[in-house]
C-alpha cells in the first residue's frame, strides 16, 4: 500500500497492517476503500495513527505466530487495535480477553461493517463483530483501495470451501463456498482494466469449483470465456484442483487468448494412503491423468504445486513415493510445507504423528530434489523472446525487475531485465518484449528487445524452419 496518508481534516487516520494470503489482501483493500469513502484517512505506516487495523492470518501455526507477534508489537507501541480476519474468526473472545489494547474484533465475513465498527469504537464501545458462520462476499459495488502495483490486481471470484480436508481449518474460518455471478466478476474486471491493470489473478479457495453453488456445476470455463472480452493482457488462475480441470476448462485455457497457461494445483501429496488420510481419496485416481492431459493439450503450460510433508502416518515409503512423483513430473514451481496440527481439524487427533524434526528433514530433502528441476525448467526459456511486465526499476544499476507469464506475483521468481541495445528500457507498469539471456534456479535474466531485433529474430526463425 502507498505509504502516504490520505486524510481529510475532519476524520482521524487509521493505519493498516496486512498479513496472510491474497484473499485476505482483497478484504483489506475493501476495508481501506470503505474507510476512505467514509472520510477516514488510511495509511500503511503505523506511526501515522493511534488506531491500527490488523488483518490477520490463522491458516497454520507459523501464520498465527506472525499475527500474534504483530499484535503484541503494536500493543507495546501504545497502539489501539482492531483485529480483523482469520485470527479474529478463530479465537474471538480470547483475543479481547488477552489484549486490552484490542478495541474490536472483525470476522472474515464481517469486514464490510468496518465503518460502523470504528464509529462504535470511537463512541467508547468494545466491539465483537464476528458472525459464527461467514456468508458475505464482496462484489463490484463495494469500494476498494488497491494495495498492489497499478498493473496487478487480485479478483476474488468465490469465498469459502465445501471440501473437508483433514488438515485444513479454512471452512471453519471462511465458511462454505459462495460464488459471485459471472456478470459481477466481469464488471469488476472491467473496472480494474480501466485502472490500468495488466495482470488479473483470479482467486478463491478452489477456483476450479467456481459456480458450483450457483449452477449445480462448475462454471470456470464460462467465466474464462466471458473474461476473454476484458481488455487485460494476462488473466491468471490460482488454485486449480485436478478434479475441476475438465475438457471444457482446458479448452478455454487453449482458446481464450488472455488466459495464461499457468496452473497452480495444490496437490498436497502423491501416495494414495496419505491422500486418504487427508480426506482427499478422489485425488489419487485423477492426478496422473490430469497432468498428462494438461501437457498434451497445453504444451506451453507452467505447473506449480504445493505439498505437505510429515502428515500423520506418513512413512518413509510414503515420502519416497512423493520424491519419485516430483522427480517424474518435473513441476516448474513447488512449495513445501510441514504438517501443522490445527485444533478443530480431524488430523490433529490422528495416530502416528510424525516428529517435527523428521518433517523438517523431509521438507529439506524434497526442496533439494526440486531445485535442479526448477533450474532446468528455467534454463529451457533461455533464448526466447517473451513479454515481461515491468514492476520495479533500480536507477543506480539501470536494471528493471518484472515477471513473464511463467511467474505469478509474490510466489514465483522474477525476470531481471537489462536495457537493450541503445539503452532501451521500460517504466514500471508497462509490458515489453524481453530476450531471455540467462537463468538461475528461480529467476531469469533478459534484455529489452527493440522492434528491429524482433523482426530479425522472426526472419531467422522462418529461415531456419524452411
């Protein structure tokens, strides 16, 4: 978020601290928009305000610890706190009891009430604004103050989850799935396009299940085709469960020109017994076939996935199965988490809990296996000319930082771009052709290509093809 304070004289300034995922970020942006519209000043600098809204995460133990640490640090600075988001939804009264500085808690389905919460706090009330079952989802009419760069925006297409994975507390924190109508999503996408957005990232807990609650069947293919008419060059989909990658969805990926062939599939594990214990028994029978179809039908696809190691009952044999699976599939990007026992989930009571040190060692082994794979996948892009969205520039070095379609914001690598022949460069927020000249494990290095060089490159390619 811009560090400047936006405040008329009549209302106080409220500072914001944001933690957690991009879905939480969108909630923060709506709270910012609502407060700004109501005349409050908003700032990302806690020194600007006495009152700080902390939008927290409670997905796993590490995220909870970060949220609590942030709250304690702000309290020690003498700040008054409004605790919003997943930690507020998770612990509610405990937060009010343990933190006298907490003037209000706001649940994941209640952030639309942030203005009235502040008004009640200003009147001296201590507020508990947490619905027991979140049912709200914002639409294009709710004000929004974006905290990302001008060129990138997240668009929440649905909220909540109907799956009940044994390790996951999200349904408790976010409620059941509720999707927005296609017309609402397209309307917001057009608003974002008018703001100069070049990359739109569609998010929800399970985006391939988008629309199931509205139409009785997933509607992701229809949504992607509708977004094909929006003037945004890149549309990226996050969290594509393999069961939802139907022929219709893959066909939409192929045929809608601004939909990137980037698939983020949170697979979690490969061994059928571990998947059964995770309450994901359906996955073992479909994963291999889906990955094969993706590569056949989208040969330019980029595949990202995440895994959990150290799940209760995971044996060395199970883990070796996962190592073999990763070695065989050659994913572009892999994230690895150690199992986090979450109170309120079935997995916390499962037998044969894996010692933390064993889980940590397995994480290190899996990441060590993936690193040369990631390096090789990156190296395959050397020599290509690709569009790069420039996000930052370093005036001292002349180097620019950006991303090509291969890299999603915040979770993947970046392209370090050098000026091209004659000092060709580009400003942040623009998209330019870049020739990739080198690669390392996670990033690419390139130089801006002028029109003359592109014509010569195309001519050489045609001549070699002939």
